[in-house]
């Protein structure tokens, strides 16, 4: 009879993550109604446009 396989910490974390995700799916968090809020990084350099749009007169 082979020895029992021990569950590693990595496998345990994966099991917990999958259980949490299933709970979120059941609650409807991943059905497209909720958008994650993303804060734009201020580390990147944002260039100003060379030619601003011409105003119509």
C-alpha cells in the first residue's frame, strides 16, 4: 500500500483560491455586471498632442 501523499502549501493555496472563485461565481461577481476599478499609473509619461484639434468656427 503506497504512503499517503501530503498536500503542499502551494496545492492548499490553489484549492482555497478555486473555492473562493467558485463562491464569487455563485454570487454573480464574474458575470460582467461589475467592472474592476483601475487607477491609471502616474509613472508613465503622457505626451501632449502636437496638434490639438482645430475648433470649428
